[in-house]
């Protein structure tokens, strides 16, 4: 698919779904300030994939991509870098020795 064809495909198949995508993102993401950035990230992923091979079912592909992006964001938010914890005791890691109980 050429860049011109990708643009035409996006305008024809994906852009009309924007209202439904925004509703989906607003319903499934707590921080409303992130919604437009999420939309752009979904569009980027969809275009990158479609440049390799256009999906057979653009609507399903768009919403699956949005769902996967939200899952990735939740997973990323749950990771605590070790540098962020100045006191390892704050992690409440189980010790090898028995406690007072």
C-alpha cells in the first residue's frame, strides 16, 4: 500500500469511526486528559500496521488496537522501577527470617 493509498484508506475506513472510538476510550479510561493522546496512539498503531498489510475488518482492527493500547498502558502503570523506591523496606518484600508473629 503506498502512502497515498494509506491516507485514502484511513480517511475512508478509520476516520468515520472516530466518534465511536472516542466514546470507547472515554468509557474505558479514567483520565479524560489522556483521551486525545490515546486516540492519536491508536491511529499511529493502526496506520503502521495497515502500511504493512491492510486489515480485512478495519472496525474490529481499530477497536482491538485501542483495547490493546489500554492494556499496555495499564501494565506500564503497574511497573515500579527499582530506582523509584528509595527504601527497599517500602516494598514489603518477604524476609527469609520469621517475623514476630
